[in-house]
C-alpha cells in the first residue's frame, strides 16, 4: 500500500534532477564515522563474510544492513544511516558481501544481486551471538533487492525472526534495471564506473583461478549485459545473463513477504525509474508499504537549504518506520 508521511520530502533547490541527486549524495552525503567491530563468519563452502558491528544497548533493536553494488559498510549511505542508529543507541550488523570488505573472497563464485543464501549465516550469527530487543533488516539498491528476495523466499518463517524491514532504491526487476543502465547517459556515467571496479576484481580473481574467464571479452565489456554474460552468470552457475537476472529479481517473490516492509523509491530513480515500480504487487499486500517521491534519484534524496547543510530525509524515514509501534510515518 502507498503510505503518507508527516514529513514529505522537500528536495534541495540547488540539486535539481535525478543525476545530480544520485551523484551529489554519492560523494557528499553526511557520513560521519561510527565505531565498528569486524567479525568474520566462516561459511560452509569454505568462503567467508566480514560483518561490521555497531555496538549499542542490549535492550535496543539490531539492524542488519546490506549495501549496494560495489559498496561496503564504508559506503556513505551506510555510514550516514549508521550515524543515526548510533545516536539512538541501536545496534547494527553491516554485511559486507563476498569480496567487498577490502579482501578478495576465496572461491571462484562472487557476490551478486540475488545471493540470498549469504544472508542466512549472517542472520544465524546475529541470533546466536547478539542480545537485542528486535531484529530489523535494511537494504540499499541491490542490497534492498536482496533483503526483499530473502524475505519473500522465507515467507511466513521470516516473521519469526525479523520484525520489520526497509528497502531503499531497489531494482525490483533486474532485466529492466539492466536495460536502463545499459543505455544513454546512464551507461556512460554509472555503468562505466561500476564496471571499472567489477572488472578489477574479476581480473584479480582470474589470476587466482587461471582460465576462469575470457579476459579479452571482459576487458571490452561496456554493458552489464556483456559483463553478466561473461562473468556473473558463468561463475555463479546461471545459464546466461537473462537467467541470472530473472532468478535474482525480488519482484517474483514480493507477494510472499510476511514482514512489514517499507519500500522507499523515487520516480526519477536513475537506475530504476518509477514507471517500473511494482505498484500492483505492493498495493495488494498488507505487508508492503511504499513511500514514493517524485524526485530523489538513486539513493539520493538530497535535502537541505544549502550544500553544506544537507538533510537526511531518507535515513530519518526508514528509522521512523522501524521504531516500535511507529506506523504510519
């Protein structure tokens, strides 16, 4: 269902358009450092995940946070959100996906947009080793897709573990998301930058596992279609890029979610425009609560009277939703 907020988004007058929102927030979003403690989870397949924990009151909630593509617990949108949790005395467990914590993962496989099986050991570790009042989940971009897909796959079992969840700027249908990112200005700005770091990791993995990839094809890949065909799908056991995209999008399991979840999205999202937002699925669910803004870009939502006085509207709305007995916004 669509929900209203007592604090409607007021976009910064000095930051017009989706691209400026996206880019300005990426580089200049308020992101103070908070004290984090890293713990490593050894996985059954021989790989590992690094989780960065924010300590807080044991009678406070704990938020499991999942970053976006080529992000980490050090991404500005994660650090900004952590600063809000820290001020409340809440706890957090920031999942660094495989190969995103600053150290290459051990196996041939990589992280990807639909690898929900990696959330299981994180949730299990939190439940076994932490004391908290409640457990929430928050995901950003593909992290949002991962959170919603995990909740949908778990169905009614998830509500026994997770009390609330939130997703910000998720690409619900990865086929459509890839089409948007692989054309026009998006391809020149975002796809080019993201592929640069993805390729760097891929070539490092190829040195570890000779013959893993066709280096020439990867080097010249200029779209997600080409990269996911040559890398993501092959090393993660998918038939091709379309098989990967179709299996990994949360849109196919949204109707199975049984945990109250906030879906924050901007109509002019640079990565996933609002025309693709799954309104019908969301409107038919009593568990999904959409907070849609006309503008805001991708993980942007820049507000504030001046660039040096940026607001944190998105972070505030997510926390407002997560607070116990906090509905509507």
